[in-house]
C-alpha cells in the first residue's frame, strides 16, 4: 500500500509539472496583460478627466474665446492675454503628461486607439495661430521628445 501511495504521489507531481505549471504560467501572463490594459485605461481616463477640466476652464474664461477657431488678440486686454497664456501653459503641460504616460514608438492596437484622440486634441490646438505662435515659449524646458513631437504636429497643421 505504501508503494502505491508513493507512486501515486510521484505521478501526481508529474501531472502538475507537465500540465499544471504551464497552465499556471499562461493564466499568470493573461492576468498580467489584463492588469496592464486596465492600468492603461485608468491613465487614459484620468487624463481625459483632466482635459475635461481644462475645457471647463475655457468655458469659465469664455471672454478669451478659446473655443473659437481664431480670436482677435488685439481686442483682448493685458489681463485677458495673461489668462490666455496661463491656459495655454496648462494645456501644454497636460499634453506633455499625456505624451509621457501614453505615447510609445511601438504601441498595441488599443494604445494606438487611446493615443489617437490625444493626437486629435493636439492637432486641433495646433491649428490655432495664437497657440502655434506661443508654442516655442510654451515648450521651453519640456521633455525633448515631446517638444519634437508637438513641433512636428504644429508644422503639419
């Protein structure tokens, strides 16, 4: 009876080694991928919330006409121009954070989908003459790769 128990345990250990271990590794890898995707989506959601907050700021400062395609800056007061400059700085910082946290040279399909909306936001703002004109000052001291990326987008627009 003792020999049977020993043989049975040995067989069970082989089964675990041959089937259970690879299965556990596959399950672990799938769980890691799922966690990574959830983290990416959480980062994207937080950034989207921050952009929504920025848009609320533009509404709070509607006199700056940041929701229009172009504004006549000559009609703005020095105080309005200063507020506009600060809002552009906030926007640039948000774009940089999105670039650092989301953008990669080689992205998965899901990451590409998430990044595409940020690129659309950046392109939209780069179409504005007032934003493009301030871009060199706004990009001073920012991440060099981000500077290159946003400058290229501005030149394309």
